[in-house]
């Protein structure tokens, strides 16, 4: 029998172990794109890329594994992690820890960062029907003055000195009380008031636009490119001519403007350099913000391994701006998770020359100090200035940003003058990658510093609000409240008529 076994072993094919196709980097918690359950996710390094792999225990996706591109540059992704600085704890939390992240948002004590920027969605109505709308804007609600005040009070209470508020929607310019909201925010001590808008009302309603301009907001202006075909794909209409008119009007009003471009694969990623060149020359524009499209709301179908990423946007800038901006000019933002946002700043001189800040100041070294405190010779003023610039609260065109910029360059003696005038010469580029159910990563979510305020006094991280069901929850409750308000008004009107009838009858009897 032994001989037989030997012969059998010698004639059996040799089994060879296979090498894994990737290096396992870390475990996180993610989301099932189908059932929306929170599930395990694995970050892997493979073929020079970073991918998120996950499988739903419920058998979604026909039991197959999802694979999602996180970054095409594994080396750069790993290098970014050193910018993950300690967060700043808000003065107050609004919710308790019950079910664990992401089900206790508001902020709960498990959250690792305060609110750099707070959004207030004033309505759901919009005058466009964008195929890519992550908020699925349409009929729904307008918030009330009392609700807006509650949201602002929450922000002030948690921050003490709130930096930036952004009124959004829907399309916020359609709300009849937007001006009152803006005035209230300033009265509550918010340093910068921003309005996130498609801009159409600015050219369609001149009287309204003049009143809007008098309040001097920073305009977060939807501007996706310089082709009508881009707007047809992303916004459903050929809007280029009207968009250019909006910008000219904003320049006439001298309003600080940020061009916000949603970037979609095979639509407008080739326009990235041209948007920057255009922005540098336009008198209204102080910054460009690129946002790879978020696959939530109405924009769900796509290939998660073919999504636009921050490194790709930077490569496009490097290769298409004729050396004005290069890859090394961009530095991760340390206040959020460093792979969520990258920023650079530049100064436009009197001859139109562009001087990127990282070419004259060792931003990389300074921000590294912010995270690990290894450079004892750095001055506190410079450290605070760089930390202020590389923050989600930094508002282009503002005096504080100009002061921070000059403080960062104080030793060079290059920039002198009034903050307001210097601010007009500072031009920034930012790339922000918001999460969707495919890319959802709790370790990034817990560091989120962009929050959405709710009428019940919560501040919910942006990527949680759009993916975990909070948006639907808030919309449902507000629509119920609007229905209750209507019933109350009807009852009050009926009661008033009844009382008036009784009063008239009494007067007749007396006469």
C-alpha cells in the first residue's frame, strides 16, 4: 500500500500557490451600493493604484465583489497620509453615540473634526433639472426664518467664531427670504457668507441681482466648462452664453466668485486647463473648485473603476496650463482626510504673471509641521497662516485669506498693500472629492469638516447626509411640517372668519 501511495504521489500534478494580485493596506467600513448597509471594505494597492474592495453579506451585486478606484497613484496616496493632522474638537456635540458611525450624525462625540464650513439648504426647488444633481432637486420645501436661525445658532454654539456659511439648495436664489438669511448670518457673527448658485437669476432678474450684490456675498458659481455640449450633458441645457453673462455681471458688482466645475468622465475633463486659464483672466474670479461628480441623487449609473479622481485632475492641470501650475504646487488639505481635497494658491502680479505660493514658500514643510510638530524653528504666525490657507474654511477673495497669504510670505517682503487689494490678486485652485456609496469610507467620514445644518439642531457631515439617508429623513420631516403649517393657517383663517361673523352678529343684535 505504501508503494501505491508513493506512485500516486509522484504522478499527481504539482500544486503551486499563486501570488496575490494586490497588497492589503487597511480595513475600513464602507457601504453596499445596492442595499446601503454598512459593510467591511478593504483598501488594496495593486498595479500602482489604490482600490476599495467590498462584498455585501446579503448577496447584493449577485454575490460578487465590488472594486472601486480610489486613486490611480498609490505612491502619492500613501505619501498624503502624513498630512492627516489632529482634528479640532467642537465646543459642543448635538447627538449621543448610540448605533455608531455613521448613524449618530449630528455631530456625535466620535467625530474627529469640527465644522470648517457649514451648508444650509434653504429649499429643494430649482430652475434647472440637472441629470447629475446629487441632491435630486425639485418640488419640496422652503425653510422658514425660525429654522434658519436654529441652524445658524447651532453653528455659532459649536464654533464660537464661525468662519464660513454657504446657503445652498436646490437653487437658493429662488427662496423669497434668502436676503434675510444672509443678513441674519452676518448678524450672528459668521465671517464669510457664501451662496451656492447656478447664477441664472443674476441675469434674469436685474432688480433682484442689485439687492443681492449689495449684501456682498462670495458667489460659489456653477461653471462646468466653455462648451455648450458640456452644459447639455451635465445640466440638460446649452447655458454657456448665459453663464458668461452672469460672470460679467458679477464682475460689474465686484463680487468675489469661485468657479465650481463638476467634472465628468468623457464630458469635460479635457476642459480643466482651459477653465483655469479663463478664470485667471476674468476680473470676477478668485478661485476655481473642481469637483469630480458625485454618484448620488439622480446620478447613479457609472463604472466605479473609471471615475475621475483628484490625482487625474492635477495631472490634467500639470499637462495643460503651460507650466503655470504643476503637480508639486498642490498640497493635501490637512483638516479633512488628506485624500479628500488638495489646494494651491498663487499671486497674480501687475503684469499678469502667476506666482504659485509653493514655489516661494516651503508649504510642504510647514504643513508637515502642523501634523507632526518636528520643526521647532517655525514661527507661530507662519504656522497659523498656512493652516488657515489649507483649510476648508478658507474663502477666496476675503481679507482673512489675504492676511494669511501675506503672513505666510512675511519673510520675503513681496506683498504689501491693503488686504482687500491683495485679495483680488490671490487665485486658488481646489479639488474636492465627495464620497458616494461606492467610495464611502468611514475613516474619511469621521474627519469630515464640511457639514450640513438641519432644522432640528444637528450638523451632519456632507458625505453622510447624501449617502446614509439623512437627506431623505430631513426632507420628509420638513414637508410634513409644511403640511402642518398649511393646516394651521387654514384653521386660523377659518377661526378668524367665525369670530368676525360672531362679532358682526353681536353688533346687529345690540343695534
